[in-house]
C-alpha cells in the first residue's frame, strides 16, 4: 500500500526495483524529518494482523470530516509530515508506530470519557481469538512499547512469524485492544490528519478506518506539485469530496476542470495564482451543489473578453486581486460577493439576494459602474467601496434610495463624497477615514442615521466640529483631525470614544449613560470639558496642558460623573488650585502638576493619590480621605497640612522643611516620618500624638524645634517602639525615659548637646528596660560613659558608636565596669579555658549582636576575651579606625568582621570559629599575621586583602591552599 500526502506529490513514476533499497532509506529519513519520530521510545515492533493489500495512491488532504455548515471555511492546515510507501514485510521505525498508537490511545481515552464507551484490553490471547474474521480486528502492541528495553530477539524490531491471522508467537507478552469498526471510526474522528496517517500504518483495520471518506471531505493541494494522474486517482478514491483547494498548483486550470467533471458533490472550490480560461466559468453550471467559489490572484480568460459567472446555487463568490476586463455575474442565490483589489472596468450584477458587496480598491471601476452594480442589489446590507476614488454623492444618493436595508457602509478614502443630501436611516456602521470632503456640514446628513452605532472619522482634515444626537451611537473615532475644534455628543448608549492628535480641540461636551472610560490624552488645547455620564468610572486627561481649575467642578459631586473612581491629570500644568469633593473617587494622580499651590480633597473613599512633581504645593487638606499611606516629602514648600484619614497607617513628611502648621487626625497611624521638618513645633507634635495614639515608629530627625514639651507628649503613644531624635539640639533625655517605657530603638546620632550624664538613667536606674538598639554615632559622650553603658546595658543587641571622637580602647578583658553578681547560663564545653571559667561564671551574658565603631580615630586596641561573654556577637565593624593597632577577639558566634582602612593594624588574633567574612582592605599587615589570625577560623569563606602592600600574589595562593573553606579572596594583585 502507498499513502500519499499533499506535501510529497511529484511527477515521478514508481521507483525501479534496483533502487528500492535506496528509496526505503530515504523514506525512513524523510519520516524522521517530518516530525513522525518519537525519541521517547526504544526499539520494538507493532505487527499487522494481515498482510496489507496494494491500494491506489491516496491524496490525503487537510479536513476534519465533520464540518457541514455552508458558511464554514473549509481551508484547514496542510500536513506537516508525510507517510511513504508501506509494503508487505517492510521494517518500520518502531518510534513511528508507537507515536501513532500513543496518539490514538490519547484520543481513545478522550472519546471514552466523552461518550461513556469502554473497550476491553487483555494481556494474553488464546488461539481461538486469533481465528476471528476481518470484522473482529485487534491492534497488537508489545508490552515494552512504553520505552522498556526488550532483550528478546523475536521482538527486536522485525516481524514475528504467526498464523494466518498474523498472530505472534509471543502473544502472552502483548497488550491487545478490541475496537469495533464503529467505535474506531468515532475515535478517529477526534484525530488530526497527521495522526490519521500515523494510525494508518498500525494495522489493516486502522488503515481502512483512517482512509474513510468522512475524514477526507476536503482535498487541499494549495501550492503543491500534484500531477493530473495523481489528482485523477484521488478523485476516483474520494468521489464524494465536498471541498477542493488548487490554489498555486502548476496545472491549476487542467486540475480544476477534472475536479468539476469528477466531483459531483463539490460545494467549495478555491483557486488562484494562475490563469483560468473562460471555459471554466462556462462549466461551473455542471457543479450543481457548488456554494462557495474563491479565486485569488488569477488572470480570468484572456484579459479582454467578458467573463460570465452563472450559477443557480452559488451563495458566496470571491474574486479578489484578479485581472479581468469585464465580468458578468448572474447568481440568483448569491449572498456575498467580493471583488476587492480586482482591476475590472465593469461589473454587471444580477444577484437579487446579494446582501454583502466588497468592491474596495477597485480603482478602474467608474462612478457609473459602481452605481450600477450596487443599485442592482436591492437587498444589500453591507457595502465596502473604500479606495474607490471616483465615487460621488450622487452614487450614494442612488444607493440610499435603492438599498433601503443598507446597514454597513465603508466609504473611506473617497475624496469626492461629502454626504450632501444623502439619507441612510438604517445605517449602523459608517467608516469615513481620510475623506477630504467630509466637513461639519456633513454632520447634518449623518444625524439622520438614527440607527447609527459606529462612526469613524479619522484623518478628515477639513472637519472642524461634530455635533450629533444619536440615541444608538456606541463608538466614535476622531484621530488626526488637524482642524477639529469642537465635539458635542449626546447618546445614551455611547460606550467608547477615541479622540487623539487633534491639536485644535478645545471644547468637549458629552452626554451618555453607558460611557465607562474616557481617554483624552495630549489634547494640548482642551480648555472646556462638560460631562453628563452617569456610569463613567475612569478618566485620563494626561498632558492636557490647557485645562483650568474649572475641571474640578466636572469631577466633583454634582458635576455629572457620580460613579467616577479613577482620575488622571498628570502634567496638566495650568492647574493651580485643585479642589475635589467626591464620594466615589478612589484614585487621583496629579504627577507633574508643578503649578499647583493649593490642594483640597474631600474624598472619603480616596485610597491612592500621586503628587510627584508638585514641588510648589504650599497648603494641602485631606479631610476626609480613605488613604492608607501618603508621601508629602516631595513637596518642599508645604507649610500648612490638614489630614483626616481613618484608614491611614503611614505618613511621610520627610523634607517638608517649612511645614509649621499640621493637623493630623489618623487614629490608625502607626508610622510617622517628619525628618527635616525644621519648623515643626511642640504644639503640632502634641496634637498629633493625642489624635494618633497607635504610632509605633516616630522619626523626628533634624527637627530642632521639638523640645521637652513635645517629648513629654510621647506618653500618649503607649505602642511607641522606635524613636529617632538624631541631629537635634536636645540636652535632656529625661522626657524620653519617662514617656517611652516600651521603646526598643533609640537613635541619637549627632546629638552633640547631650551631656556625659544624659544616659545615666540607662545604666544606673534601669530606664527603658525594653531597649535593644541604641545609636550614639557622631556624639560627644566621654569614654567612661560609653564604657559604663556597654558594661551595664547587657540587654542591648545593636549598638552604633560610629565617629565618636571620645571612644578609646575597647578593652573588655579588665574589670573596669562593675557587673552585677548574677548567675549565668552555663558556657558550652570547649569554648573557654579552665583558668577563666570562674571569672566568666560570675558575669551575665551580653545580648549584643551588632557593634559598629566605624571611624573612631582614637581606638588603638580592641580586646574581647571569653570572659566578656559576647556569645551572641555576630557582626563587628571597626573600619576607618586609622590608629587601631591591636585586635584580639574570642567571639564564638562572630560571622562578620570589618577592619578595612585600619592602616595601623599590626596585631590580629582571632578565636572565632564561625567567622565567614573578614575584610582587611588597605591594612598594612603582613601575610604571616593574616595566616596565623585565621588559623582557627574554620568556616571562613570571604577574605578581602585588596590594597594590602605586604601581601603578594604568592601569599594569595598559599592562603587558598592552606584554607580550603575559602571561596572568595579579593586582592588587587589577582583576579580571584
């Protein structure tokens, strides 16, 4: 048997016997390249029950065999691969067979789920089952077809000897599927054509089922090199085919004549890319059932005579991009006709039922020819005459009088029409792109189309205004109308408006009960906007530079948009005072509105507001709003603020340097950042703490106007845990100690007016017992105060002493500080020596985890022995301490140590078994000291010795070899 695919038609005859071996090798290669190979399976075999009989060549075309609707497009995909000749005893690539079977099994499972059918499968068969006749067919598949290796020689890819029914001697190792012909037909109806071809090579039953004419109603040979003999064989094989596609075939005219004479049930015929003699059109009457004829890019006749198309049952005719002088069409049942881009000079139509006519881009048709063709079709509903430059208003008037049911008209690119005295009352869609004759006077004619739903007026260069009251209008487009200035629309059903690139548009008035979204971006001249849109929810007026403050009335309550939720006014630079009072507004964007000086929002459901670039804003009132967070730090000129927000949780005023009047009523506020609000006074702070009692984090950095009265008001904040008073002029911290009993984080950076005794309540009186993090960077506390703080406040976890000029040696090996006599937690065995165990057990554990002493120029020595009990210290930063000479650490949990730019460092002793990162950048330390220091750091992964002059590249190699745990060594002398 040979199965031919439309991808492999050629003019060659059967191969000669002496070339059979070479042909079979090429066939196997083509099958693999055609996508039939399935690499997921190992070698095996699928046996046919009966020897395949020789059958005629089959031209298999793409069709699912189930589409019967006259209006359905029968052009489907071509095959993606091909199946070559199948001969008796031929050896096939098992992967192909398995792929076919797997595809069928998947389709069968889908079919069984959908139809409720079931089929039986047995793992062994008896001799009686092998004697069934051809109506009880089985597909036998070896049990290793899923990819398991079969070591039996009898199943190594060759056919196995069997009885008359083809039964294998190894039946007990096979899986059987019993499928009746009806069930198999139903299953195959779910397969595409590739899988049908695959199924055809499994067995005789499947081959017969896959070749059933139900699956090959459409013969598609588009752009295929099929010979006349092959096509004749196919027509004999499938005389009941209903669709044929011969477009692009070399002998198209001869093939189509053969199809017309052979296929009496032909309903759809597709041709093109070649000449068609007039005899074809005369013979069309022989195709009594023909309903659709598609001809594309063809020369009809000899190009000068009239071509007749006469058919009593033809319903759809398409003659696109065809070369013909004149055409006459007499089809009493014709419903749709397309002559698009054809160059005929005359078209005579006798189609009384035609309702869809497309003559777009028929440049040679005269105005009179267009008028004659259209008016001869009184039932016309859809007319496309775009790019017919000669059509006139007179033709439109005749069409309007004759075709009373015309619903859709595309007259785009027709420069001579103005719609003067044209009345099209039933029109629903009107497209007038690039019609130079359309002006404001044309709106009078359009206003009579009271059924109009879609109106497109793009590139109408002379149009200056549009004023329409159309009850059914839903969609209107006005793009690139360079003289357009005024838009007035009234339609209860209006749902879409597209207006862009109309540089002179300055006034818009819209009334609609259906419009939900309005976008008028970049209308630079727009100054007046009036809306009565009850359902409008989203408005985008971005870059409308000429909009004035009156726009606020449009979008406030009573302005005509009661359901507005989102409003975008970005870069509307003419807005100066914005005031909205809306019970529906949820999102407001004023990004880039640099001229706004006053903002007043009374929008209880407002959740988002964007003010980036509003750098001239001086006063703002948000009373009330539904905001959860607000950032006003980008408004440096803001001096008066009033906020009433019941849902607000975070407020940022960072950078409002002139803010002096603030009324903040936010009962759920948890975070307030007032950094650099230099004019913020105690009375404002007191009022805020009274109304915002849930504040947890308060940042008052660089707020010099805040004094003791303001700090005492912090007692109204029972949940306050974070307080930042950095860069202030405080001299007394007693208000903080008394008011913030639950404080966990206290930042006092650069508070240079604090006295040495300011922190005594911390380490003498036990103030702030919950304090964990303390930042005293760049302060002026004396050495003794720092030492006592570090010795007594063992509950601190994070301490920062960066830049403290009075910070001297950090020596925790001597008993300078007096430790309370408390019993301690037992020290892990092996961590400390027996000599120091007695002294350690008398001291409490330190909870310190992070210690920063960056830039402390007076530190010369750092000693943290085991007796210091820093069991939790994990990070120590001593960088930029230029006079530091000696570091001796015994911290068993230290992971990070930074000694970069400690140029005086000479002694480094480390007993830090968990250290992973060590930074020694720009340290004048030699390689022996480094190697000895990290000897006990068994977990060290990162070492930075860049710009260390005493460490050479050879040392880097030694370190890498001596310490296998090192993953990264940074050195200026190597690329490691």
